C-alpha cells in the first residue's frame, strides 16, 4: 500500500484512546468528563478524547521520535521536501520562526512590501533590518500582485542582504514567476523564504500555479487551514536545500510554539496530508470545476466581473489560482465593502473579504454547486437592485499602500524604544512604534521603526472612511498612535 494512505499520528492517538487508562494528567477536562454538559452536547465526546497532552506513547512536537516523526516524514515525502514541520499557531508562527532562522541582529532581509503582519512580528523577534521590495500593482483591480524578477535582481545587486522573504501567491490567488524568483535568489547564494499561506493546495494539482516547494525555495510556510481541510490555527512548513540552519529553525519553533500543542489540530494535519496525497488531484479538480462554473455565471451578471487566466502577462500576474473568485463590483456603483455588508446582512452569504473594488470568495474542496448557486443568486439580486441605477464607481487607489517607507530603525529597536502617545494626525514626521495594519488584507501600511508620512496618513484615513478595519495599534480607533519619544 502507498504509505501516503497511512495516518500514523491520528491512528496512534486512536490506539492510545482505546486503552482507557485512568488519567491523572492534563488536560483538566479529563477526557471530557469535566466539560460543561452544554458544550459537550454540542461538540460531542470524541473531540475531548482526542484532546490529549504529551503523555508517553503519543510523541512530542518539540522532540518528535515516534508517531509525530512518522507523520511529518510522510508530509515531507508528500511535497518532496527535505524536512517538514507541523505548526500549531498558524502560518504566523511559521513566518516568525523562518525569519528567526534566516535573520538575526545586524542582518538585513529583503522583504516584499505586501507581506503579512506576522512578518513584522518576525522582524521584532529577529532584530534584522528590513529592506523592502516594491510589488507590482494591477491598477484595474486595485490590488498588488507580485515582485518582478528584474526588480528582485536589481535589489539583490544593490543591497548587501542575508536572505529574501516573499509572499506568493497573494490573497486573491495571483502568483508571480516563483521559479525565476527562487533561482535569482539562489544565484546570489542566499536563502529564500516564501510565505505560501494561500497555496498549500498548489502541489497537488497541475492546473494550479507552481508551488514554491517545487520551485526549490528553502523555507515554505503554508496555511493548511485556509485551502486544505485541517482545522483553524494548524499549518505546516517545508524546508529544502542546505542554506538554512535547520537547528536554528527548530530552536526558533521550540521557542515560539506552545509546550502544550493541540493534538486535535495536529491530528487534523495528519489526515489533511493523507487526503491530499491520496485524492487531492480529484478533489481539487471538483473544486476547480465549481469555481469555473461560478466564474462564468458571475461574468454573465450585469455590473460584475471575475478575472481568470486572461490577465496572465499583465501587471506582474504570472499565473492565477482559479479556485479564488475575485468579483469586481464597481459596475454596480457600490464598493466591495458595501457589497460584503449587503451579502451578510440581507442575503445570508459570507465571503472571505472585501476591499474598495472587489469581494473575494474562496472555493475549496469543501464546496459544491449548491453553495456556488447561493452566491450566484445573491449577486444576481444585487445586480437587479443596483446595476444601472447608480453610476459605476472608478477603481479606488490600490488597497495596499504602494509607497515604500523610510525605515529609520529596525522594528525591534522601535518596539522596545521609549514611546509617547500622540493624536494620529499629529504623528506625521515621527517614527512609529506600532504597526498600522488595514484589514483586509492584513498588510501593514506603517511598521515600527518607519517614518509616518503625509501620504501614509492620508491613505490610512481614506481606507478607514471607506470601511476598512484598522488593526495593530493599541488604540483600536487609531485616534492616537504610539511614536518614538
Ligand atoms: C499571506 C499571509 N501570510 C500569513 C498569514 C497568517 O496565517 P495564519 O492565520 O495561519 O497564522 C496570513 C493570514 O491571513 C496571510 O494572508
């Protein structure tokens, strides 16, 4: 039998549970017996039986030698990686540990400016100085796309950096030329980390963009809970080549991850790997068919547009993950934020995110045509109500701040420096001690150590007025911000 059908970790836990030993250890709910009956009535018993702790025979995340070792080896085999790691704090901890492994005080890291806020966390942890890479923009969709290979080469030639960190694909499934990007970094003898949070499924289907693991990136972080079937907060990371100090990476993971990792999450990773390795291509073909049905139906609805591969070759778009359904709604005379609100409040449909120009719907292996029909029906309803009755809107400025910041201090220096709190509008010219992150897509506009400019201030205020949520600052309303004294 193909080894990939095995689930050594999940099966090992089931065998342990079957032994029915008297337990005098954590977790305190003691196989669910101590859980409030209302909660248990909803969740059922099994989830509590599986919620084990590090007892003999069920292996240790921080020192895997048994069933977890086997499960992670099968994961590495499934992706063709040299070594793979289960993560229990999302891709957030993967990005942070990766940055600790390739960075450190006094080092410089070339980072694409469209990186997720967890990357700022990684820089605070590793003490490195970021050198930001500009990212291409699609002016019609109003989103950032990918880093150009020529730009990467130019920045590597001009800057003496120790590693490169890229995000690929973006939230909307747009992928850059990852093979060429990885090759360019390797020509310079440097390691490349790829945040592939939105691409854990790529490796398993030929019609999807190339995975950074297959392109030979040194570290690749994937949010399995976003596009595969594992549970929220579970993720994994793959390592290839010998440019990364694997012992440092493991030490970083031991430092950052809980000493009580959740066994339900890790079992869900083991099963998700088995599912993908054994029937991933089939499941993803069905998801792609549902997505194509949805894309074609949406493109028939007046006022709406949903892009596909015809955009390849423009604005840094090298490939497109067709499971992602980006619906540009400006033709209705409404912003993406307004459409998301109407879908939520009136039409019983929840999407992944909205921005000034678009809404984004994810199609995964959990979808079917019935679910797709609900979105089509809801979007038809909105088109009938608004198309032709309101003037179409112009594409709003790109919803990810396109200007590269002036980095004065490392994020770590700014994080620990003496600070004062000032009204946000009086902070222009000062050095920020906080991240200002607009959600979606969770990318910082301002990071600690950067000078706040008139442009970044105006940009944040405009996005906020349009309906974007601000995260990252102590003051949730961002009337005040912490800057360096
Ligand atoms: C590009 C990117 N990287 C990393 C993350 C963090 O992933 P997680 O939520 O699994 O910690 C996200 C989350 O949205 C993301 O979009």
